[in-house]
C-alpha cells in the first residue's frame, strides 16, 4: 500500500495578530487612575498593626465557631504560620472588651513606628482580671477607658 505525502495548505490571505504583554513583577502593578475619581480623598496614615491583628483574632474566632476550620492547628496550616503564632494572635481575645474596642479604633499611624505592638500586649493578655488589664492598659497608653466595672 502506497501513501501520498501530505501537501501543506497555503493560505493566501494573511492576518496579523497583535498582543500586548505585561512585564511587571506580581504585586508591583500600577493601577491607572480614573480621572472621575481624582477628587476622592484617601485618608492619610495606616491602620496600626496591632489593630489588624485584633481584627484577625476576631476573624479566626468566627471561623472556628462556624466550623470552617476545626482547630487552631488547621488555622496555622491555612495561614502558613506556626501554631504558636496563631495562639499569640488568638490570645488577644482574652483582653477586656473595651480594650479590644480601643485597639480596633486606634487612630491611623501617620509616620514612623506604631505606638505599641502585640508584644507589649502579651503581659496584659496574661492578666485574668479585667480591672488589672485596664490599669496596665492605662499605664501603656495613658488612655482612660470607662466601663461599668470601673465605676
């Protein structure tokens, strides 16, 4: 049995294709500014790290309560952090509710370092009594928190 060689098909009409390529490292993209939103004012400053960690602790707690994750070890695996770090973050939930609220509502940091970090709060977290926590909070921040327990 003899086969004939395949003949290439020659296209008479040529079509040009244009494609744009983006050569930017991930996370370094620049966004185009919308001229209609030029008047939108972005508040200056940044959220203090301890406020973000407090919000993360609350989020972790809700994930555990709703059953999305079963243990703190699973949270650590999903978040690519150690179990010890998850415990440190979750310990922020042991703070008195008014201190948690004060942390979440801290003013933005305009420049430089945060006024204090999570490491400074570890001594407060280790205190079981909320009135003692409030005294330590006042010593740390100079902030007076009024609550029903203080009155």
